[in-house]
C-alpha cells in the first residue's frame, strides 16, 4: 500500500480536475515539479494560471494548507503563495486525492537567477528574503526547508518569493522537512529543533551554494570551513556566512544588517577602486558601474 | 491527555532471508502485538544489483503494518526518517480515526470530512507525532553483502537519532545486528536515549553469511519488555510466535 517512493500523482496535459466539494474545474497545463510530498502542476482556472498541488497523502495537503493559512496572517507583503482553493478529486478507479490550489508564481529559482544575472543580485535578494524570514519568525514559525529551489525571483516584479511551505515549523518543534545540504544537523553544527538560527544557517549554505566554485551536492567533506574556503567569489561575505553557520545571529534582521554593511563597504571600495584596492572584488566581478547602479536601484525600490 | 507510546522495528537489509522462519508471517504476529515493522531495502551504489530479491522487503512491512522503501545507500538517511515518520503518522491516524468514529458514530476517514475541517485533524496528528513516546528497535542485516553499506547505515542511524532528539516526546532506541557469531541476533546497543552511543557501537559490526530475517525479527521483539521507564509492554502472545508456522525454506 505505502511502498511507492513518493506520493506523486500523474496528471495529463488538458486533464480536467473538478473539485468534489467546491466544484471548481481546473485544466492541467504542465508539471511544474515533483517531490517527496506530491506533485505540483501549472493549471488554468478559466483564464487564470494557478499552481495545483496534489498528493496521494492527504495529510501533506492538510499540513501545507495549514501553513499557507498561517502565512496569510502577515499583512502587506505576501509570504509564500496565496492559497486559493482546497478540495478533493476522484480519479481513475474511484481513488480520492486531496489537492490545493495557490497563486502561480512565475519566477526563477534564486540560484538560476544569480547564475544568469550575476552575484551582485545576492545583495538585494538577501535583503528581501531576510525581511520575509523575519516576519515569519515574528509569527513564531521557521521556514525549515530553505534552499535555492524554494526561493523564486518573480520575473515581472523581481520580488523574491518563498514557495514550498512543507517545512514550516513552529518554534521549539522538531523540523520534519529539510534538505540535507542546508540542514545544520547534517554538518553537525546544531540540532533540528526549530528556531530562527536554523533558517539563517540554511540561508548561509544557500549563499555558499551560489558561488560558481561550489557544487554543494558533491561535497564529500562535512567540514563547512572547507566549503567556505573554496567559495572564493564570496570572500566579502565570508564573515557573515561564518557567523550564520555558527548560529551567531539570533534574528534575521541581524543577518540582514550585516549583509547590508558588506554591500555598503563594497560600493565604497568600488568607488575608490581607481586609487588603490587589494580587497577581493569578485563579488562585484563583472560589476560594471551600470550593474551596481542597477542593483542599487532595485534595492531602493524594494 | 496520555499520549501513549509508539513502538516500531526498523529493519535495514539488502535482500532475501534465506534461513529460518518466514519473516512475513513473523511480521504479522509482531504487528498484532502493537509493534509496526518498517523495512528498508538497501541496493548497491554501483547500481548493478537486481532488485528482484527485495520484494520480500515490501511484504514484510505490509504484513507488519509498517512502511517500506527500497533505496540506494546514498539516500538512506532521509529514508530512515521518512519511513519512521510515515509509519508513526499512520499509527496515529489509525488512532485518530477511531476517535472520529466515536464522535461521528460511523467509520470516518479523514477524507470524509470537508477539507476545511481536516486542518484541525491534521493539527492533532502533528501534535501527537511530536509528543508521543517513541521506541524504535533498529535491526541491521550484517550479512556479507551488506558490508560495504555499513558506513551509510551508521551515518543514517546517527542522523536519525539527531531527529529523534529534536522531538518533544521521549524516545528510546536500541540496535541489534543479525546474523552474529553463534547466534541469530546480537544486541549492539541496549535501549537508550543517548545519541552519542551510536558511534561506539558501529565499529563492532562484523558480517556473517546467512540472513535469518524471520528468526531475528522474532527474537528482537521481546526486548520491547526491557525499555526503561516506559509503560509496560507485554509479550502476551509469545506462544503464537513460538510455534504454529513453518519455515520458509
Ligand atoms: N506557487 C508556485 N508557483 C510556482 N512554482 C512553484 C510554486 N510552488 C512550488 N513551485 C515550484 O515547484 C517546485 C516543487 O514544489 P514543492 O512544493 O517544493 O514540491 P515538493 O516539496 O514535493 O518537492 C518548487 O521547488 C518550486 O520551484
């Protein structure tokens, strides 16, 4: 009965999904992702694109719906995708599958974005992400499963958005969903009990993983210091990263300020660069004045 | 509320039993005693192995009211956690639907409730999952073919204990190996909640040739009597296990 590896559900293009309770009909467009907890599809509700998550395990749906409802309590900025519908659908041989529907975020995972657009994007992205994490922490929850794939940069607004709320955990509880490389337990640098520093650790590993010299999935060593040393493009951020990895930031805003300070310093250095500078400048690397201004511009808009 | 205790056996093996009792039957008996049997089948990392001999893995778990997975050694850690958690959730859901039945007076499954009301049930299930006492007996197949997977097994158990320690509820775990010199199973680590002990246990692992899975399961289940400070667990129906069914060979 439960011997399948993951509770994924296969749906076809153009397949109609009609909710048993709320009677809304969704047309499947394509698969967005498949994971340990179910499948997620791009779908259409009349003319509107939505993301539909369906799982063989109805408790996955209930748990994520609870998390999304909790996130709604944050006013203003939306943390995570907006929840639009929760329902069941009967498929095939009278099998009932639970699903939920949320806002589709047309975005690019942060790692892909940074690879395309340059490392300088880490500054504005970090500022945003850490404010969002701070708001979440103010609700007494951590995000848990923080990794670059779950941080999307909205193509239009260039806003950073968190997706995949399966790891959201109240403070003090054990973390049930995490990904090896971003989990401090794996590196033997802490426990798996939910507290803000757990997320900040994961974000520090996210930063490291975006250095072109790092292939986090291929790291055999469990010595994080070695990883930091090989992340040579991120030199100016090493101190901040190290701080986060050792649980020395208590809150997301502290980390946010620390990153902002590095950014300020970098900008100053780059302005006086013509005189003299032996400061490692890879972060700004290709950073022509144009891109710096570009990043700055976004930073102030955000 | 007294949240009770969840008892599980976690069997980590790489193949078919080849000696002694039928593990599928033994597993049914164990489930009757309120202990779920989870099984993880570990494939060789070089991906040369035929997973055919591993169908037994699923059968043992199914008859033992547990969860099974067949995986490569490199994902063993996450699998141990998933399997344990899912089996625990399954047990709790069984308990919760009994409660629902009392409330609604008929067989009620979570999916019979409108989605809006399921959130509450889910919260209860999560609360219980976090707070119940958990006893996990880890039974490791150390037959010759498992030898090169032992490092992965050790890492996975280490990692698993880390997750157990993060829970609010109490936990105890013990580790057994089978086969062992001159005996079917050997206790490597008696019941404990001390995570530091795993490291000391594993260098002792030595592999033998045969795989008496059924007999090993049958023997280890008794040790649930020895969990310190826990609600009494009685191996009442031991006689049923001791007799009545044949061997698989
Ligand atoms: N609302 C959404 N809009 C767009 N893409 C999404 C949305 N939710 C998830 N995704 C994408 O789908 C991927 C897989 O979804 P996820 O919820 O992580 O599944 P699982 O947790 O089962 O792996 C995510 O990494 C993300 O890139």
